[in-house]
């Protein structure tokens, strides 16, 4: 049994910053995340994507933001259970909680903070019969590190910003030896400047743009070797490639959290904005996983919510103590 003051479900940016704010109150935290490393979406989905609305950083890469948050939390020695998903939460007679993961690891604390972002993400997969056979063998749904595709032939599919931006990046930086972008329509949903950039790169011969078409088949012996593309006017044709990257977005769901007895509204946990507490005393929901009137799904808003929530948590953990706000500019940061 892992004992701590606050169990944080979700090790994304909001969860990590909450470790810092809790540490200032001398509260210890342990984080649980189904991903194998801290950072949530910032690490798993778009570590190289710039973020522009973090105070003090005109632009910061998502991965660099996580590195900074980990460094900021380090003095407070957070514990981590990674690569395991929280599946059950059981309230004890004394009001504390035991959170158990899918691998049986148990955690005990008087406070639980759910910082699970938008929940569990699953990629939207194209309807290709044998696509599962080539997953991680030439089919990837997320680009984590573009250098992985250095010198490789890549076929991307999609019509949104992600497909456009990665096609531009892989082609413009000269990372992939060949970039093809397949989209079922002649028009795109992404930003106009990105659409124009793809068109310009296509005219320059750096991107093979295949519109009014979609990938309908995959071929290869153990690993992907070819894709079958169906064109609305020209019919089927085969294109050799090393990687097929369908970027159709991700489907979020609350997963097991939806069955834990919270008030759920539009796929999120309803909270009290006084302290971001749920309808279960001792459990808080912070970040994109919660909802309330005027909610904005921004990282910086999650930082605020976590800060307020730990103040409320302190009163539950130490009802006999009065917490006086101490500014870090005066007291500095005293770790454990």
C-alpha cells in the first residue's frame, strides 16, 4: 500500500503543478498515470508542439514545459505509478480513499485529485480491415519524435491541422525522404496559411498531395511496405511507403472515472468553483476533466484550479491547523 497525503490521478501539466502547490503546504503527493512517462498529452501526443499561452513564455514546446514542471516539483519528491490506470476508488470508514490500478497497485490517502485531462484517448482509425496487423509495424497514429522518420517514405492522411502541420514539418525540414498527404476531399479543415503552405510545397515537389482519395488497404510481409489508395476518379493504385500515419484525431472518454459516482455533465466532472471539489467530499477534479459555468479548457486555468484545490485539501488533512498564505517571494521554496 502506497501512503501519501494526496493521490493525483493524471500526471499531465496540471497534476505536476499541483505537486508544487501542495508541497508549499508540506503535503506529499503520489501521481498515477496510464502512460509510461509523466506529461500526459504534452509528452505523448505533441512534445514538439509550441504552446503560446503559458505566462512568462511567449512560446514553449510542450515537452520543455513538462521538463520545467518536473524540475519545479522535484524538491517535493513526488511518487509515481506510471504505466498503470486507476480503475477503482473506494472510500474508507474514516473518509480516506484507496485507489487501485489495473495492475493491482493500491494507494491510500485522505485526498484524491483527478487531473486526468480529457480522460483516456483512443485514435480515430480509418476503416481498413488489417490495420491492426501493422500497428507499430509501419502504422502510427501519433508523431512523437519527427526524427524517427528521418530518411523514410511517409504517407500521411487527414485534412485537419495535425495532418497539414506534420506534412509541412517533415517535408520542409527535409526529415522524411518522401512525404505524401492523402485527403478524401479537395478542401481542408485546417488553417488557411497551412493549407497554402502544403500547396506551395506540393508545387515545389516536396509533398505529393493526393486529394479526393483515401487509403483503403495495407500490404507488407510483417512490416508495412505498400498502401492501396482509392481515388474518386482514377480508382485504386498502390504506393510504396515505409510508414502510414493517419491523423484523424483522438477520441476522449472518461473511462473508469465515469463509474465512480461523480456528477457527470457533457463528458466531464461537475465541480464546485469555490474549491473545485466534486460531489464526493475529499475528491477534487482539476483541469480539462472538470466542468463548470464559464469553464475554459486551458492549461493555465488548470494551474489555478489545482492551486485553490490544495488549499481546501489542507483544511481536510489538518483541520486543527490554520493555513496562512506564504508568498514564495518571501519564503522561497522549502522542499522535503
